[in-house]
C-alpha cells in the first residue's frame, strides 16, 4: 500500500468529515513523500526555506538565485560561512536571515546539525534540532521536514492557510487557538503531512 493509500484509508476511518470534504483533491496527492537524499541537497533546501520566510514565491526565487550566484553556483556550508554579510544583504537577504544562514552553515559543517539524521528520528525531535538554530522557528522547521525531508506526520499550526482551512471545515471562529488546531490534527496522525496537502488544496479552491 502506498503512503497516499494508507493516509486516505486512515482519514476515512478516523475523520470521515475530513475525508469527504477533501475527496475532490485525493487524486492530486503524491503517492509517496520523497525527500532530498544527500546532505548537500538537504542543506540547499534548508537555505531555500530560510530565504522563503515571509516572502512570496517570486521574490524568494530571485533572492535564492542571487545567493547561488554569490556562492559560485553551489550553496554549501563552506561558501556561506565565507560570504561577507554585506554581500548577503546585497543579494536581498535581511540581516536576520543572513545571520540564520551563517549559523545554520556552521552547525552543519561542525556536525552539530546532521540533516540526514532528521529522516530517521521522531518528528518532534527533528523539529527541535532544527529550531535549536538561531532564526529557525516552527514554520521553517515544519516546511523543511514536510517538503525537503519528506516526513509523513508534520502539522504546522502556525500556518495561516492551514488554520483558515480548518476553521472553514469545522466551522470554528477565525483565529482559533493553536491548541484546538493541534487537537483536531491528532486525528490525522501519523499522516498529517498528507492532511496538510489536502487542506492547502481545499483552501486554494475555496479562495479561488
């Protein structure tokens, strides 16, 4: 049974309301969640996640391309550690993001943060290891674990798109407490990443 099939089977049993409401989007789910495999790929993906914080897709992509050019085509811990703060800011990074990338690069280079190991430890512990780095908050850790590591049971209670979708689906007041969102998400565990993908699609459809 694929990851998607197992997730949908679980949703049908554990939360039939969620299952039925998201039915039009089931076929759009990936059959499996595949993450980056090498340390180099994971590091570049984490850098992209930091760059994307609080930015639209086009702006983030422009800055990422400038950063890649600054690093001579390959974004590595060594290249970022050696980059001058002024050059990072000239590429479009804020001072805080430049600081986060420097600290992330040092943590990865020294082995304090082993990105490959995040695939095999509990989701909560993986998030904690990421958030131990200055400037990496819950949202960044969760997005990285979902989309770059491919962890199946990640939920981002601080993501506004997810919050709005859940509020709409369960007829909750706007800005429902984080604890309420987390409690609802527990019904979808251990496939909460798949649930998030469905919620984002549901939100996009309703918003359109």
